[in-house]
């Protein structure tokens, strides 16, 4: 069994109002020194078998089209993550 984690984040040049709201809340709750917060999303995909080249390529294609919006978001794909929590 293989686990793949896809992290999706807004591109740096895209305004992140949710991240800004969290940043403000952290300051109000007394957490000092927070320079910035960016909010994203994470997908954990468990595969029944091993991760081969074809599946890896398909996952990259799906991450770039289905799981993220390539106009405003970037994604990263991590393979064989032991403990994804």
C-alpha cells in the first residue's frame, strides 16, 4: 500500500483572505510574532498497490487539474508518507 499526500496552496501572488483572517485571530488570541498565514488544503490518497510510474503521472495530472486550480494554486505531491497526520 502506498500513501500520497497532495498539498494545495494559493500562489504567492494571490490574496489569501482566509489566511489573513487567521493571522488576525492569532494576534488577538495573544500569539506574538506571526509574520503571515497562508491557508491551503491537503488530500491524502491511499492506493491499494504500489506506486508505479503510470500511477504517479496520473496523480500529477489529477492534482494539477482536479485537486487544484492551476490559475491560482500550486500543488506539491509527497509519496509514501508514513504518518500523514
